[in-house]
């Protein structure tokens, strides 16, 4: 398959999701949106993955390219190209599907638990997770579940995953793609955002990263299988 990885800066790559694409022999292409340029037309891809960023999904006044990304994702949905959004990517996917995005009641930063809903446990992708899974979070915003979607996971703060009901389109709020170098980079870039000492977060990350990476690879593999099956 031809897979597009959409990113928003050099420190927020596709992590283990990109690794999973390459390990399964698919062609991986990249679009780093803030750098400008445009991807090929949406329908030319077999799957699209959209990852995180330090910007928020309603900051069009500061990041004028957000509108271009929303239009591309709307085209992806119209063309029924399988798509998977992570954190900012999930927020932008929800926005492209017509849902509201807004600040969460409180930020979620660190290793926190999410709970699958009944549809989530039965889902061919999110069902790869345990009913209660420890995941990495770093976000200030949330989104409404789109009108044509089902909630697959949530935390005590907000929705954590959804799937559009009639196509292969998923969004997750947590960072299943994250690697230890990515966490280290983020703590160095934005230490003032942390609710704990950076050293504490890095130590905790070293303890649980192998499990997180296994979860991420399972999600990525399930998404790629779903994308292949929908083609």
C-alpha cells in the first residue's frame, strides 16, 4: 500500500506507526504540514496517518496551514481513504468530520489510564488494547465525537478514541506512537508544561515504554490490515 504520514514538526514523527508501515513492506511517504507544499490528491493514497504537534486545532490565526490540512482530511474522508489520527491528528480528523474542538477541562500529561467502551472492545483496531490501558498523554484540547462516529475509549477527562461509523477512520487522543527519544525531546522542549519533574516522567517512561510500544505496534498493524481489507 501507499501510506502517507502527516506530521507537524521534526520532534513529532510517526514513531512506531511509521516503523510498522516500513516493517510490513508498504511504501511510506511524508508530509510535514508546516513546511508547506501539498500531498498528492487524497484518493491516490491507500492509507493516511496523522500525528501530533504542539499547536492546537483552532489556532488558525497563528497556523494558517491548519485550514489546508482540514481540507485534505475532508478529502480523505470523502474519498473513503482509511485514516488514523493521533492527538492533534485526531482533533483535526474530528474537525474535518464536522465536530467541535475546544480546550479540555484540564490538560492530561503523563502516563494515564484510558478505558475502552463496549464498542471499543469489539473494534478491530482499538480492540487490540486491554479494556483498561496505560497510555502516554500530552494534550490540552479535546473534541466532540463526530455525529457519524462511535466513541471507542475515554478517560475521566474526555473522549480518547472514536471511529467513524461507516468507514475505516479512527482517531485516538493518546500517543500510541511515542518512543523514548520522543518523550525526552518533548520534556526538553516544553518542561514548563509538565505536572511533575522531567526526570520523573523520563524514569516512568523507561519503565513502561516497551509495553506502550507493543500496544502502538498492535494498533498500527490492525489499522494497516483494516486499510488493506477496505481496498
